[in-house]
C-alpha cells in the first residue's frame, strides 16, 4: 500500500515533533551567535560554539515542548466549551 508522505502533519504526535524541531532550530541559531560573541573575547571558538549551541538547542527543545502542551490544552479547553458539556 503506497504511503503519501506529502501530507501535512495530522496527529498530535506529528505536531509535537514539528514544535520540537522548530524549537531546536530556533534555539541553535541564537546559541551559535552567542558562541561567536563569547569566542571573540575569550578565544577557543569551536568549544564556545559547541557549548552555546548545545545549550540553545536544549532550551529550544524544552520551549517547543511547552508551547505544544500549551496549545494542545487551549485547544482541548475550547473543544469542551464548544461541545455544550456541563462544567465540572
């Protein structure tokens, strides 16, 4: 059975992975820039790029996970409000 990989992410898990990937990229770029700035004054560019880039990736990953959880809980709350369910 052929699989269509061109479709957008549909499941919550696919969207969570997308948030994590965007967060890691968004964290790596400022981390590398910060590594260049530190290395300009201290030296040892490879070390500072690795350290600051790694910290940026981890922070971006955590931020992506937290943003996904926040958006998922907001979507679930909106679904409960719109369904006419009795408040708990």
